[in-house]
């Protein structure tokens, strides 16, 4: 009977963690740009570069060759901002903030991977924060100081762990002592683990398990 309860709990847990969404920028054409960008059920919008609103250029796909002419690592696409550089060089756009929505009722965990540019003089020490929101309330967040390595690039990540459901995300740059401080980066990948619209409450699951245990006990007594 205990094995049955364990299997039921496992099944409900697997159903609760319904799936995941992951960006695939490699399927997009370099130079694509727009004020809204969608990829595999993940949508980026409301871009702000912390400059004159009339100059807001939006999202771009840019191709980068990490190891240049050596050819050990194939070129890959990044989501960047402001413009792009044709060929295997990449333009790291000035980034302030953007909204991230996804095609699922709820999210439960997210990873965001990005590269910083090599030497932006006016952004050293600035911070990038990933906020998980439920409607308008921030329910979880993760922050990292953007590392600008020269030569080469530094792959960094932001992570919202399991345990706090959210229905949208926001990516925000800031200075250590200010609300607005841009960073220069290209997003390599976003992974969002999703939940169904309704997840059974822990108390409901426990009651269900106790009922099964009680039925099993009565059957054992009768036999």
C-alpha cells in the first residue's frame, strides 16, 4: 500500500511539472529585428535601453563565432539589442529592461544564459536582475553583476528555483546605487519549466493519500 501511495505522489508530481519551453535562436535569420520577438513559446517585449524613447531599436538576432577562424566551435545566434553586426562578429546592444512572457499558465523555474561584451567603459559593475512575477507582484528574483572579460567572453546565468509559481518574467539592468544602469549583453538561451493552470494543494494530496491508506487498512483487517 505504501508503494501505491508513493507511485501516486510521483505521478501527481510529474503531472504538476507539465513541461518546459526553451529558446532556439539558431533557427532565426541573422538580422531579424522587431519591437516584439517570439521564439518557441517565449516572447520578449517592452524593450527599454534607458535612452531616448524615440531611439529604442528593439530586439535583434546576431550570429557570433566564439573561436574565430579556428572552427572548433560552430557559430551560434544570440538575441541582442539595438543593432547587429553581419558575419561572425556580434554587436552587444545596450540593454535596460524587457518583459518575458511564455505560452503556459504558470512557470515554476527558469534559467537565463547570457554573454557580456568585452569592455563597455560605462557599464562596469552594473547588475542584471531576473524578476519572476505573479501578475504585478515580484515573487522571486536573481541578480548577478555582469562580468566583462577581455579577451574572450564569460557565459553567465540567472536562475529562479522551483517553489514559487509565476506567470511572467522581467529582465532589468541597474547600477549598484541607481534604478537605471544599462548593461551590454547578448542572451544565449532561456529555459522555462512550466506548470498546469491548477496544481493540487499539499493538503489535498495528503488527504487523498490518507484515504487510500485507510481503505488499504480496512481491506487488511477483513482478510
